[in-house]
């Protein structure tokens, strides 16, 4: 009997994978010309061991180009000590040949097993290998009876009475008819917004067609009647996707309805609606994401439904060991803090100040935008299904406050050496297994040392909080302002405390350039206090690079144009010019791509979380519309939504629950239906990270090698580098969806 060790979270290899180049694949051509392909990643162990892993009782490391593990003695079963690699793709009916070289410091027999990593654990091969101190090469062949992306190759070494060292080298699994990255199809070449277009807005679709001359398109209603027809505009070759693209424009149809389809020859798009308010539900679902991911409070069925309800996580109730009294990493401080609450950051259950502060800022900025642009929906109490509804405070502020209170708790208390600084993050000692519900997490959690970047993020978000909450809760506003000023002062006293790269149990969010955070924090503090001593530090300018958690300088200009009455006229004038110039650049980039994405990376490759570049750039264009009311900016934002909702190179909506082919296996610890049928899929309104040219996880490396940048995406829970979620991505989506809805 062979029982696999369930893979600890895919993120176990996050840092190493991020630093590892995309794999090179060897091909063995058989005599008859058919292909046979390498399926193991990093079988030569030249420098790192990722994506290999070993049991917790079996520490392993690279030694002289081999993977060597210290196997404990006294275990009972062969699977009690394992070295393995997960997420290996297999094809049903295909033979696979395993080759490896191995040695051991004692004469032992291990087993090499190729099988599914979860029930029913279907086995392709399971063979013994007798080892001695002399390295020996073994070869076994078996035929897979299952098609999967998630097979596990395991060397099972337990059951020995005495400890020994096992070393592996030159591991190869060769087989299959489809080359790595091959065999992918993207459905219909007619790519439309699969959710719906606004009656009064632009309506375009992208069509993959080799013709260099326009082709005929027809738009049909749910009854199959042709309601519009025309000829495409030939866009031509699209560099990011490798597709030859045409554009169909049916913006002149202003008839609401459901079940429309676009036809080009025999090709038919996914069905879509044309609605007066297509984004009314999405703006709420994108915000509901945050309640789903709250820490320290039950997520109740009356708000989210039975499938997504769960107990409160990390309240110090067994098996949890946090977050009501969390110590610092050993050797970094001698106190503990109550850091309950806040939002779980992404697919893991860590909580991070830099990411979380940006997300909170975007929600509060959404409120300020609604206030100044007359969007009553964004000011509504009762907009969301959350516990705070009906408290006479706008729900978007209630949700942001949940995070803001956590951020305040992360500040180093007075009397300590780094008083006023903010701890960079709090998360588990190691990656939690996948899946893990928050209330079942048994690991110790630690505060990580304060950083200058996190402290300035707290200063910026705290100042904004103080300004907005002065109307609703003066005591809370005062608390936010006190924290913001203390953070500003502490950051000035400690300007070079940087979070380290790497680590385990959580993302590093390292940042060694803080001039952008200084400028953003200064802009927010000046806007709130009108103290001119801050204004001279608000000196960064928005550029085509936009903004992200790591680059926040553009937010100083966005704050100035959002609040023109709170900044000097010349400051606002210059900021306005820069925002419009950048927005014009995004318009140009969008129009020059076959798929309407306002993000066109200068280096020709998409980065981790590329869809958030789409939404952040759309936010800049939306701000330009607020400043000018030029229809081109609003149309560009709507076309950005088209891109996210299926008008893209993979013909898939990146937003869960929206579109016929919507992402539904996003990388998340408890939205894990792909791994456990008892757990839910992501709720509607969750944004997947999207194409990532660097292929920074094993699932992407195995299944996407050679992908054009815009096609480097896979809807698989194991692909954290293309399919993870994050609070700052959804806050951006919520902002843009609200704009798209309010502009109707």
C-alpha cells in the first residue's frame, strides 16, 4: 500500500521558485518520430532543491549537486519519511519511465512511487530500490491510467530502524505525447466581455483571425436573430499574445437583453448580456471579498451563505496560537501584541502592513471619490451584507475600518526602542498546508521586525483615516491621526529599516526604496492637517509605471487631484497635468493592443498580479475622466473591464462568478474546492492575479513553458504565481467596478 504525503501549501517553495528561472525541457524523440518529454523539474539539483520537498521529520538540502535527506530511524511505514515533487502532469494511457541515481549511508530499500497526490491515489508505478553506499542508477516504467496536472513523484524512505542519509541525483520522468506547454486550447476565437456590456457604453470584441482584410461579424440575440452586423477592423499581430486580431464594434446597439452572441463565420463567442447597470452587482461582490477574508470574526452564513461561512480565525482559541498575543520573531523584541482583526492578505493567512494599508487606502479613496462625484451608492449604509450594516455609516468605511484597526495594532508601543514604527507583517512560522481553514491553523505566529516602508504606509493610511472619519467618529479619527504622526516621526528617525527578502510562512514584501512612501504619507498628512511642513516632502510624480504596493509615489498626485481644495493651486495644476499625461499613455497602450488592456509592460513581460496593473491603470484613467469628463477615458475603463471579463488571450474571465468561463480555482487556503469537495470555490467577485511571464510556481512551470506573455495563466489552485488573490488587487477591482457602475 502506498500513501502519499499531502503537499504542504504550494507556497512552500514561493521564495525559491520566484528566484528560479523557468525550466528547460528535454525531449526524447522515439525512432518512429513520436515525442517523449521530461516531466520532472530540477532533477539535477545543480543549485536549489525547489520544487522538491521533504517530510517535516526529514530535513533535506543540496550537497555536491545531489539532494540529500536525513532520514529518521524508528518510523513504522515506508511513507513516514518522504522526498517528493508534486504537480507533475500525466496523460492517461501513456507510459512513463522513471530514472534516478541514489545512494544511502546504510543498506536500505526505498520505494519510488508515481501516483495521484490525493484520493483515489491512483498509482502509475511503485517500485522498490535497494540502496547501498555506492550510487546506483535505477529505471522503472509504468503506464498512467489517469489524466492529471497533480501527480506526485515520491521517494518513500521510512520504516528503517536506524537513521541514515539518502541522496538522490539525475531524477528524470520521461513520457507523454503532449509536450510541456502544448495541447492548450482557448475555445472560441471570438473574445467578448462574458459578463455584460452597458447599454450606454462602448461595446467591442476581439477576434483571432488570420485574415489581413476585414471579416463579417453578426450579433445575434437569445432567439438567434441578427440584430447588428458589420465588418471587423484589422488590428493585426498582437505582440503580447502572438495572435492576429480583429476588432468588432457594436457600440451602436443600445437594446438591453440577455444571451447575446457574436458570430464570425462558424465561430461564436460566449454569451453575454447588455444591461443598463452591468456592474451594480460586481461593485458589491468585489467589496464583499473583504468580509470573506476577515480575520478574528466569524464569517456568518446570513451574510455569505452556508458554503462560505466559517468560524473566526486566529483568536487564540485552540488549535490557533494567535493573534491576540503575538510575540516577535525570536531575538527581535521582548513583547507581544494583540494584532487580531484585519484581512488575510492573499492565498495564505498572513497579514501585511504594506499590502493591507494600500488596500484600505483604496477603499477609503473610493468613498472620497463617491462623495465628491455624487455617487450615492458608494456612500450607502446597506450596500454590503456585513455585520455593521444599518449603523448609519457607509459600508465601505465600515469594511476599511476593520483593516485600519489592525494596522493601528501593528504599531510599536510607546516605551519600546522603536516606538511609533510599524511591524512589517505577522504570519505563521511556516507555510500552512493547503487547504487549511483559519480557525484550524495550529502554527505559532510571529510579529516580524518593523520596517520603514510599513511605518510610512501606516502614516499615509492613518492620515487619510483621520480626515474621513472625523465626520463619523471623532475619537477614532483622533486615534488614526495620532498614530500617523507618530509613524511619520519614527520613520524619519529610522529611515533605513528594510524588510529582508525571502523567508518562509509568508511573503517578504521587501522594499528598500522608501522615497515614494515618504511622498505619499506626506501628501496624506498635509491633506488632513494642512501643516505645510509635510508638503515639501510630497515630491514624487506619477509616471507611466503607475503604482503598486511597492511603488506608491503616484498616490501623492492622485490624492492632490482628488482633494484640490486642500492643496496649493500650483501643486494641483502640476499634478493634474501629470495624471492626464499618464492616462493618455494608458489610452495609447490600450488602443495599440489586440486585447484592450491599458497595461503594456515596457519589458514585454507580465509580472505577478498583472491584472492589478490593469485595474490600477484603469483607476488612473477613471481619475482623468473625473477631471475632464472626456468620454474616451470612461470608454477605456469599460474596455479594461472587458479585458478582465473574458476579452483576452485566454478567453477567460479573471473574476470569479462573472462570465461563462470564469476563474474558479484561485489559489486560496480555504476556497479550495479543487482540493477538497467539501470546501467552496471562491465567491463571486474575486480577482485572479492573471498572466505572469516568469512562471514562478511548479504548476505554471510544468504547464505553461513557452507561453506568450498574455497566455501565461492557468486556472489551477496550485498556480499561485498566476492564480492567487490579494487584498490590494481586489481593492483596485472594487474601485474600478464602482466607477464603471457610477458612470452609467
